[in-house]
């Protein structure tokens, strides 16, 4: 290959990982972007306030993406803007509405066309993430920030628990002890000892543990001009606490129990915030683990003499183990069998089989010849005859496909949560309305009393002020948003408990609303619809004049293939040993072949006495000029049409048998897809990185229309397809199991990952199917519909209750019935409304998963021919969860002993 050709090819390969990052469609613009780490956000009112402030102060901003999950805001603005201090001005706009900016991270200060550094912020120099080190440090700091947030939430909850538990003990278990009813005189006020204790316990909970709600409510009302969940909590607890104080001072013995209402509500909300922070921290940990796939060291090769075409067998060179930061584009690196490839590049010398499951999700290693592209973070499972290959680097650090996949996951998570918007939209109208009604109630009754329209006999023992205030307080207390606040979390808590019992982990209430409306499901193939592990499904023995014994072929096959480390070789050995049986192998132990030769990605051969045994694919047969008969060719084509890998077995140059190797379809995949399409009315797609022939064959067996199958898809393709469906107005659920699926899982409206898959896939998803069964997709979507229907009913009931209770509390019917609703009774009604919402949520315990028929026969295309051997299936249903994928972050292949180059050694050279 000439230098010009190598340069051209290098440019072509470089576009492969860049295509992943180009999905954001920003490379055609000259833009700058930065990420702001914000403290103090609690709900969508906060994110809306921040976005409105930024756009109002800086109209030239192109996009604002705020993530409540990570408490970050990503702002993009034109690089053509002459404002040199944009990050400083954006920070000031955020802080002006009551939030603090902890850090500013510059993601890119111009488009790839013009990569200048224009920051002139002397006060705080923003951190850049244009190198791998910066990117990794950014995620580590984000994880540390989330850990500190979890600790803060936990401490706040525990401190509130210290006051709440004794309060509950006094009001629920020890309410009638005589000693607690003894009067205590403080200044000029007399009160029961119980009331004094409750007051002392509730006060720190109300004003210390609940301080963040008061702060949030203050900024929401007086700075942003909006009323969110903080206002609801502050208003409800303050109304209860204030009435309790007034009641205690006026010797109303029942009023002291209002301290319990305020304390329990604050404790409950803080506990929910703690659980939310724990979930967010796990997400950041998963992203950090994904970055750790990148090698920390590389074997740098430096030719000792100038050469246009480097050849390690001819040209002298020096090897140096260096940190990955010292590697740049154009450098030559040596890749040893079993190591992680340090950077994106092209194969310069040698051949190797690469496990690309972290990019494509496919279990089969891919043969890489000279000029082929390789991606950093993938694993070399087999390398040339000398166990090593040489690559020329084309991309390192943040420019690698691995780093861009991480960025895609993060970007896809910066989306609005629909259920939070729904709750806050109700709150924004409900809170001002209740306050207005309460004020109007007081003014109307006070005016009627002052003008003697209301006879004094109606308030004999009270003055007009007290008479009117009690109506107003009853309005606030009975309309306390306890039921509204409990509507979602109680249904989510019960629903997640029910889902856990059936092996489904729901990560939060925000996914339920969307999952209940899903109308399109996109499946990954390998490891999701299939078992993710190659097995021998067919053994076709050809007729031959010598009438070779089948056991003899299997014995030679096992003896030859056990010398190889390829996943297909492992599957062949396992099949042959199973067919021969332990007794046969004990009588005829497997032998080591002589003259053994392996041809990377093609096959192997070896001699056993006078017999030359050869096993390989079609390319292997062509290399050695084997005569493939018409019958053998027909068998191979038939297997390949079914999406299987055809392998020839030749003795002394004559083809004796054909093996079919396949990644088998899970037993429940067909019935599950049929149920989704027929019973739930969901459009089913399959998007896979496998080749078109295999994808089509799997689609036929699962009755998926060919126009609903997309093959040879990279992570970017899967992500683009999800976005395409969303652009058409579809509500999309993505089902996957590998790292390559994580961008699409995060972008989809609902991401479902198999518990048997990689950890990053699980963390990027909204729902984890622990058992790894495809039918659990049906259960997850059906259960989400049931849970969200219950949430909607809870909201409807709580609003109906308030609409009926507020007029009663305001005294609308008092002139006719002469019965006033005391605040204590109003509090009881409020409590009963909350209990009714909880009881409604508890009905979810009666949920039963959908009944799916597994009795249907397999399609004709899936039935095996009578003359073929019975397929070998080593994975029982009980072992499926543990054995579907044999790779994770620390072991990406089961066939090669890995060499650890993902940690920095004590001596780099």
C-alpha cells in the first residue's frame, strides 16, 4: 500500500468513529458549548426557570439542555458571537434566579473546523474536555459530586427521622398516657405535656430538615414567579405546623396532632429525594466504568530507520510501553493477543480477530486484515502467527468511538421527564388557587361578621377574627397537597415492588408514564432475541466411498479444535465432546495434532498419523483449493440462508461433513413478539449489527416483516433509527443488552435492558429485565400501563376530593346546615384522603402478568431437517441468566486470557 493510499484509507477509517459523534448534527455549524454543574434543582419548575433565565439574558443561545438526573445544563451558542465571556454571563444568569453553579466544563469551544480557545474568564477558568484525561476526570468528579449529594440527602432524611419517629410513637402508640396529659405552664400559657413534647420535636424537623423547601419556595415565588413542588410542601407543612401552634396556645388539645402531619410529610419527601439521588449516582458510576474500558497504556513502536512501508520482520524498531496520553494520530502501536486495543486505528501489519461486542454487540469475533479499521477498547482475541499485530493510530482520547458513545449516553439523558411536568403543571395552578380561596374565605366571612350580616349568635364564644380565620385555616388544611403528593410515589413504590417480584426492575416513576403509551418496540438481536453464544445446530455428514465413521470425524474434530481459542472452536469442541460422550473419550483420549497450523479468521489443520484433518470456512477451502462437491455447496448455501455459519470438515483434502453454527433464538422470543403485535398492538422492529442474511433469517423465524429489520447497524445507526421513529410521533421502547445499545437505550422514550447484559446497558436503561426473558418485555409494558392508570386515578381522586372539600371547609354550606368544619376534622379528612390514595395504590398488589401461549409450534423454517443431528443446547432455562453473555467490563471474551493494559502500571516504560 502506497503512502497516498494509506493516507486516503486512514481518512476513511477516521470517519467511522466520528460518525457516532456527528449524530448531534453540530459539525455543520460553528458552535461553542459548555456544561454547567448546578446545585439546588428539584423539579421541572427549576429547569424551566433556568432555561427561561438563560434565553432571556442571552437570546443568541442556540440550545439549552437541562438534566435533572445529573443536575447539569448544557448550553450551546454560535461561535460567531463576539461575546468572549459567554460562560461567565451564563453562570451569572443562572445564579441570578437563585441557583449556584459549582463548575463550568467547556465541552468544545468551536466546531471541529475551528478549534480555538477563546475563553477569557479570569475569575474561573472553565475546564476543557477535549482530551481523554479531561473526559475521564470529568466523570470521576461527577461521580464524587453525586456521592456527596447522596450523603447529604441521607443525612437530611435521618435527621428528620430522629424527630418523626418519637412523634409517631406519641400520637399512635402512647396517646392516652396520663402523664402526657399533665398540664405544663409556660409563661401565661397552659398546655398538655404531650403537646409541648410534640412541639419541641416537630420544630427542628419543620425548620431545619425542611429548610430547603422554604428556600426553594422563596426563589420559586419571589424570583422565578412560579410555584412548584417546593411551594406545595412548604405551604402544606407550614399550614399544619402553624395551626398546631395556635391550637396549643389556645388550649385546643386536638390541634397538637397537626405536628405529626407536617413532620411525616417532610420526612417522606426527604426519603424520596434520597432514593432518587442513589439512582442518579449509579448512573454516573456506570458511565465511569464505560470509560475505564479504554486502555491506559500502549506499546508504542518506533522504527529505528526512516521507512515508507514499515515491516517489523525487516525493519529494526524499538518497543516502549507508554501512557495512552503519549499516543497520537499517526503513531504505530503493537497489539498483543488478549489485550485491549489502545486507540482507534487501521491494521498496518498482520491479521487479528477482534471482539467488537462493546460496539456492535455481536458475539462473533471479526477478522481484521491489513487496512481494516479497529476501535479503541475492543479486545484482540487472536493475532497472527506470532500473537501480535501492528496498527496505525487514527483517533485517541475524546475522538475515539468509545468516548463518543459515552457522550451520546449523557446527551440522550438530558430530556424532560413527562410525569414531573404533569405533576408540576397541576401544582402551578393548584397552589395559587388554594391560597386565593383561603384569603377570599377570610375576607368574605370577616366582612359579613363586621357588617352584622352574619348574626352574632353564629360565633357566640369567638370574635369575628377568630371565626373567620378558622374557615381560612380549614381551607388550607383540608386542601393540603398530601394526597396530590402521595399520588405518584405510592403507586410507584407499590408498582416497583410488584415488578421486582416478577423479575423487572423499574428505575423510577418517570418511565412509567411513557412506557404506558409505547407503540413501537425496537429489539437488538444478539443476546436479546438470541442467546448470545454460538452453538453447533447442524452436523451434516456427506456420503463418501470410504464410509468414514461419524465418531471418528467427531474425535478428530475435537482433537484439532481444542488447540484453538476462537469462540467457534469452543462451540465445536463442546458439541463433539457431547456427541461422543465421556465413556468414548475415556477409551480414546483426545490427542495433540502434529504440523498444526491456524489461519486467523478462516480455519485450522493438523495431522493425526496419516490423516490430515482440516476445519474451516469457505475462504479456508478456497485458500487450500479443496474440491467442494455440489452437495456440499448446496448444504452450505442452505445453512447460510438460515443465517448460520457453515464450516467444512475435510479429511485428506476431501470434504466429509458440514457444520452449522448459530446463535440460537430464545425459546420465548417468538411468543413474546407475537403477543406484542397481536394483543398489545405494538409495532416491532429488529435492529442488529449482524449481516443482512443472518438478520433476515432470524426475522423470518420470529415472523418479523423484512421491512421492520435493519442489519449491519452501528450504535449510531440504532440511535438514529430510534430518533427517526420519535420524529414520526412514535413512543419508542428500545430493548438491548450490550454496551453498543446504551446510546439507543438512553435516547429511547423507554429503555429496557436484560439483566444478563453489560452493566452500562442496565444503567443507561429505564427498566432492567433481571431474568433476561423476552416475555418480560410484555410484562414490563403491561405493568407500566397498570401502574400509570393507577397514578392517573390517584390524581383524579385527590383533585375531586379537594374540589369537594374546599367548599365545605370554606363554609359555603354553613348558613344552611349551621355546621362548621373544624380544622381538626379538616385534618382528619385530609388524612383520610391520603389513606384512600395509598389504598388505591395497594390494589396494584393484585396485578397478574399477562398469560402468553408457548404451545404454538415453531415455524416451518425453524424445524430441523430429519437427517440433521439434533442441535446441541448447553443453556438450560435455569442457567440462561448466568450464561447468555460470557463477557463484561473485566472479561470481554471467554476464549482468551486477557492481558491487563487498562490500568496504569507502577512503571510506565
